[in-house]
C-alpha cells in the first residue's frame, strides 16, 4: 500500500495500522468521546509529538509501542492501564457507532477507537518480568 492509501489509517507500529472505516452517511451520528478518555489525557498529551492535533489530527500522535513506552516515563502505568479498560468499556457501551474528538481533531467509527484503546491497553500493561533461564517459555 502507498502512503496515500494509508492517509486515514492510524499507525501503531512500523508496519501496523488501524484501518479507517468509512463514515459515509453516519457523520450526524457522532458523539463526543473526549469525556470518555478523561483519565487517559496525561498519556495522550505526551504522545502528541509529531505536530499538534489541531493541525494534523491523529497524525500528530506517536502511537507506536516505542512512543508509548517513552511517554509512560514518570506516569502511573497501572492507573493508565486501568483507565484504558474503563475507556474501552465506556466506548463499547455508548449508543453511537461514530465518535468525534475535538481534542484529537478526529472523527472515527467506534471499532477504530476500540482498536486504539486495545492497543494502548496492551502497551500500558505491566512488562513481563524476566524468567529464570531454567523455566521454559
């Protein structure tokens, strides 16, 4: 795929993307997601590294595992992991299938936001501790 083919997708790794889902005919169904992400803003704000959301929307954010790991320095990983789970539950339970965020400058299908929250949840999970060499993987 070319860069143009991916222009509405969200990059979450070198070759990993959350694919855009068309909103044709559903724009008027959008509800605000910002309040549902309330506890995640300390992390999300630190991910805004490439530009500012007001200019570039989701392209302003570094959602790669490496970017998220760097943003987690000095943040409470367990609290943010819990916040991801709460946000996923709130988004899943919301009545609409289309969400908008003024803060992120983005509008997306519910499934896109759920995939992004699942990715953030994986990246904020406690890292595995090293295993003794005698234990099998």
